[in-house]
């Protein structure tokens, strides 16, 4: 148990230092969601108009853009594993008294902290796009981002445990990332999509993260109109956080198991 805790702390601290020292990654993690927000907001805002009473397209899309940023940041935990494997650093970690499960947890925890930093930057532009941010909003947002990034980093680590090159990993992630984004309701309400698309989206952990963040920003009334329904029941915020927690535990457990077997 001590080795697991030590591994979690050492690896997560290293991931945070890497993020801070890599200025291009720091700028890119903020610029990419901002570009999506500006381009899609300007391109479709006037065309679509109000998505719900009192909610325009940019206000609707802003929580989804935050979740999309969390997705890309969390999946970077997998890139880090493949990078460490290619350059031999992972072998040094494996022979150190850290514990392999601790390495996986450390990668996930590092991704969570980085995701929280990125979200804090995104909150700075909220007033510009007409999204109201209060202290209570930030307090409610933190656990959602943490749980969502944990689940998504588990997915990235699971994929990375089977990959041996960055090129192969990035190609596979590109095949996953856009379906995950478009099936999560970032750009359109899930409950207004075709029935088959609604069914597929319910198996996407990002779907519940997008809706949970949207409820935090837009309120429960908008959540009732635009929210995700499962078996005719509109998911509440606590239910979505609980479901994302299940996704996080399952994906991280499988990732740790696969990592221990592959290395």
C-alpha cells in the first residue's frame, strides 16, 4: 500500500511539472477549446438561435467546450505513458519501489490536476460569452471535473497499455476523440438526436460530464429541457456524478490490470 501511495504522489507530481514546464502544451490546452468556442459559436450562433428559453447557442455550447478540454487533457495521460515507454523512462519507473498500480493512479491524478488548471483558465472567458460564474458554480464544478477527468484518463491509460508507439496511439485516439465529443451532446442536445444516436451516447462517459457541467452553469430548469434521459428518467446532477464515478472506477481498474499484465 505504501508503494502505491508513493507511486501515485511521485508520478502525479512529475506530470504536473511537465505540464507547467511545457509552455506550448499550456497554451495549446487553452487555445484549442477557445478556437472551437469562437468558430462554432460565430458560425452557428445566429443560424441556430436560442436552444432553450433564455439560453443561446454559445451559452449552451460553453459547458460542452469545458468538458471537451477535460477530455483532451485526460487522454494525454495515455500519451505520457507511451512517451515514457518509448524513451525508456517507464522502465526506470517499473524497477523503482513505486508500485505499478500507483503509476497508473499517479498518471490519472496528474491529469485531473492539469484538467482543473485548464478549466480555471476557461472560466476567465465565461463573462465574455455571457455565461454567469459565481463562487458556488466553481465549488460545484470542481468535483465534476475531477471525476470526469479520472474516468477519461482511465480510458486513455487503458488504450496506452496496449500501444508501443506514439504514432499508433495518437492515430487510435483520433479515431476515438471525435466520436466521443459529437456523441456527448457538446454541440446539440442529446434528447433531440435520433433514437439510435441517443442509445449510443448513453454509453459515453463524456455525455454525463457535459450534461452535469451544463446543469451547473445553466441551472436545473435548463437541465430538465436539455438534459440526458435514461429509460425515460431525466438524469439529475448527483446521479450523473455517481455514474461517472462508476465509469472512473471501472476504467481505472481495467487500465491498472492491463498495465500490470503488459509491462
